[in-house]
């Protein structure tokens, strides 16, 4: 049994984990940076420890301070969430060595999957299909050209320490291989401190599909179908759905089988995700394994009736997987929109500011996993995710309709969010057809990214104006005549109007 779990994270995922702990009768300890003193995840926890200044390296990435906080508060386990320390093998190891339970996989599994050529060798040995290419590192540019000749063009040079698209270069000729080798290697050195590079055949127009797995410490491994994650921009996912419009029961069983073998081959324990590319002919290839809880886990929870964080806690406590028998079938359809503090009409530029008013959508089939409230300050120290809007429907069309309705209900006043972009995706013909791939965003028409005034903008402006008027009245400043000194409140109103593209005198 676990009694107290320290949650080494912030924002929506920290809150999600605190909630799971409370449902299991476990106390939750929050940690926070100076920027997060009054953050929702801190208020929700049973105890909280300040780590240090806002920069992540001084707070959420500070292993010593986090371990000290766990010892001091008598925690018996640490849940890393995603990002930050979640996939640092040395952190999992340090947690284990401190006599605490790491709510996640063994450090050995993180390490094996973190080195991409080792992962490819292991997958090939376990019968998991990998993209044709090298399973050893490339010594130099000559070796890269030689390997490319064997694999056939086009090829993709990849960082062995990589993930997330850093240190990748497409090459269609031997000259491009030489150039790409150097570029990928130096980019990888900068990003990961390791310039090792290998190459794969470049798969054109693939879909990005991942399989959710759960494994207990007794060797039982099972999967919960796929998540379709192809709607992304520069490796940041924007919309996820399950089931994938491209996956039928037969393909699901084959990919699920491969994912289970992948997990077994590294002695995996806890929740994990096996990523695949699915090419237009229906062939799938192992890409990498994410050895953590993922942002988009809720869509799987809704369609498979499983609480993935609860299962992580039970597995970490040494309990057996106790789940309905297979075959598991998806029920209905779920979609997630990642609501970020970004301006979708200005290249998704991250924005900052205070949330003047926040209201989450509610009602049938709607779930909001968020980490913000009215008054929250959004800065640039951490990623721009404000929360995730997740819906369930009896089928894909009803899930889409429900998402449109929920997006219209969501109210975030005070800064730009990705919400209007998502509203348009939910009306986009290519999205609605289900026939899209990872190039969706590069190929969408300008209409999807063009700033116009939508009904929800009008609603937000009205709320912002009302709030401004309210604050202005108590500050005894007349907004109506524009007299008096400019206050934070009327700036907010102007900001909202400006953001919506309104002109004023
Ligand atoms: C690929 C690929 C095409 N062919 N590998 C991008 C991030 C990293 N996880 C692997 N990635 C890719 N690997 C081969 N052999 C295309 C991508 C890719 C991609 C994959 C998933 C989701 C979005 C993507 C966007 C661009 C490229």
C-alpha cells in the first residue's frame, strides 16, 4: 500500500495525479516553484514543498530538492507525471536508491528505450516491425552515405538520443546525406549532449498512431488500443482521438500485439506508450516508446473504461493488474483538444498574462483536465498547456459535435488560446473525413489560420469588458469617457479587442 505520494510536476497533470491519489485514499504532496505558490495543484494537495525559483532547472528539475521534499514529508513514492524528470533514467534510479517507489517503469527500461538504436535492436529481436534502416550508430558521413545506398532513398537521419523531432534531417541524395549527417549530429549535441546519429528509410505521408500499454510487476502486460495523434504542429500534438479512423479491429490487434511484445522485451512495468508510423498502405513500424504517462491518456480512459493513473498507483504498490478480460473493445469515440496559451493566428506564438476569467465546459460527455483558474498568471517558464478538453460520444460524429459545443462553452478571458483553432478543426472537411496524416496542418487552407471574429471572441470581449467595467468602477475610473489613468482592467479589455482584430478609435 502507498500512503503518501509526492507529485513531481505542476499544472494539469499534477492535479490529475493528486485527484487519483485522493480517490485511492492516498495523501498527495505537491512541489512547486516560486511562480506556482498559489497554483491549483498546490491547493489541491495535502502538503506542499517549495522547490526554488521559477526556472525548471531550479525547481521541477532539481532532483536533490525533490528527493529532500519526499523525505521531509514522509512520502513513500514519487509520481513524475510527464515532461520534466519523467524519462530521466538517473532520476528513477535516484528515487529507487532513496528507498522510495518510482511510479513508473524501472530505470533500466527508460534507459533502453531512450537510446534509439538499442531500442531498434531490441524491437527487431522481439519481432516488432521497425522502419528499415541502421540498428547501429553511423561512424561518419561516409558510413551514412553507404547505409543510405543500402536502404534506398529518401532517408531520414535521426539523433540516437533524440525523440520529439530534434536532430532529424530528410535526405534525398548522397550529398544531402552528408550535409544532413553533420546537421543532425550537431543539433543532437546541442539538444542532448550526444551527437550520435543513425538513419531510417523516410516514410512519406504517415499517420502517427500510438498504443497504450499497462504492465504489472508480475510480468502481465496488456494494451488499450490506439490513439490517433497525427494532428500536430512541429511535433506538438494539437488534437488526439480514439479509435483512429484508420485502424480496424484486425490492425488494432496486430499493433496491440506488437506493443505488448515491445514492452515485454524491456521488462516494462507501469503505463507506457508505443509509438508507430502507419503508412498509406496500412503497414506499421515501431518509432519509439514513451516510458511515461502521456498528456493524451484521458481519451483512452473514456473509451476503454480504465483509470490509467489509478492503475499506475496500484502497480507501484505491488498489486496485480485487475482488469476485465480481453478481448477489449473500444466503446464509442473520444477526442482531446489541447488548449494552450498560444495565438493560433500568429504562428502559435506563446502568450502570457493573467487569466481574468475562466469557465470550464460541463455537461454530458465532457471532461476538462486543467491546471488554471480565474486569476492564474501564465508565464513563459513552463510549457503553454492550460488544460485539455476531452469529450466522449457514441460515435465519431457525435463526439465531434460534442467537442464543438464544449469548445463554445469554454471561456478563457485575458489571453489568446488555441480554442478558435480547435473550433475550426472540428469543422474542417479533411478532419471530418478522417483521411488525414501528419502533414494535416501544413496542407490546411489559410482559412483555418486566419484571424476573424468568432461568436466566442465576442463573448470573451463582452466578459472582459464587463470585468473591466467592474474593476474600473471600484477603482473610480471612467471607462465610458476614456478619462482617468489607464488601469490594468481597461488594458485587458483593449487586449481582448485587439486580439479579436477589432478596430476602435
Ligand atoms: C519518421 C518519419 C518518417 N519516416 N521516421 C518525428 C518525431 C520522432 N518521434 C519521429 N518522427 C518521425 N519519424 C521515418 N522513418 C516522420 C516523423 C515525423 C513525425 C512523426 C510523428 C508525428 C509527427 C511527425 C512530424 C514530422 C515527422
